[in-house]
């Protein structure tokens, strides 16, 4: 999955520091990211390559580090001839994995900063906390932390037919996926699973088993995955505004996915292998 970056280690502790020549700089223009084509593949520009002024360098935002290398966000406009701009969907194909993980996490923090410019209580401009990764209101003291939304994703299996339910959402095109949705206020994860499955495809489920979790920064979510057995009729009733198509598929019908980035696609691949 995209967060599996061994032998590298991701450190999300807030450690503001001065950028070093080899540190990587993330720059975004709407939903595009600046990258450099190197002989070994796409990469983010290094601090030493940007030739920033002292004022521009001091405005860089520390994000995190991978091993001992720090990653910074540059919120100012830089347009150099050696930079190439790619849609952030490029992160799905970026190798090695630690660069993809860095990119999607930077996107999440960039979006959070863009939407937390002013206090939601009194309207004052927020500033960066010097002690932690947070935005603080100087007027009323409100503190805003990065947004993380809990989300459930479920592999629904018809054990009588040995088939897995796969869906296609309107936003995912032809890409196969599993039933997923945000956890609502006042409900447990298990209740969220049952509600989402019922709402999106009109099925009942039983025998829920927790599978695992994954930070999915593309949507600022924490994905919590479950496996569930079909309870009752396999007839599908689709929620038209959410689901474009859905079908039951046997392991033999599923295409091989040797490098699943998401926990949902990992579960699909494991079902194909008979391991789910």
C-alpha cells in the first residue's frame, strides 16, 4: 500500500527546522505538483536547486521527514524552467513509494492550510503555532488541527457463491472499488458499515471482522477496513447518486493487481488469491 515505504521511515513529529540543501520542497499550483525529471525518474526539487531568497526560505513550512530528510511546503509562487507540473493523481504511479507517500501527505496538509486561513468563531486570521502542527486564532485562542475524517470500507462476500461485491463510483470511473463511506456522528464503526452497505447497494451484512486501517490523504480520511458476509438476498439496489455500477465477482473474474496502493484494492487482490 502507499504508506508501506520500508526500508524508509516516516516521521510526522512537528520538528520545525532550517532547510538543508538536500531537503525536498513540495510546491502546488491548484491541483498540480511541481516535479523534476531525473535519470532515475520523477522527483521533487531539492532546496539547493531552487535558489530561494532568504525571505522565501524562511517562509517554507516544515511538513515531516522521511529518515533524516525533511520535506517542506513552499506556498509562494516559483516558476522555474526545469520544473514540470503534474496532476496530483501522478502520486498513484510515483515510485519509489516513499515519494508517493510524501506527496499525498503534503497535499493533505496543503489543503488543510488553505481551508484554515481564518477563525471559524471570530473571523480573525490564523497563525501557525510555534509548538505544534496547528493553526491558532490570536483573538479567541481557537486551535485548528489537521482534518482527519474517519471512513469505513467493506469487502462484502457472498460465501455461498464465493463472490466479492465490487462497485464503481461516479468519481472513480472504471476503477473497481469496495463499498465505503464516512462515519456519521453518534454511530460505531460497525453501525457505519451496516448503514453504508444498506444505503449504497441495498444489502444486509453479518459477521463483521476488522481487517486493518490506512491513512488516505487524497481525501483526508482514515480508512478502517472490514470484511463482512452477505446476510440474505444478494439482489443489488444501487444508490444512483453514489454508485454507477456494482456486481458480484468470483476470484477468477478479478484482474490481478500486483501493486495495490489502497487498502480496498489490497482486499480485492487478497480475495482473488483466496486469502480474504
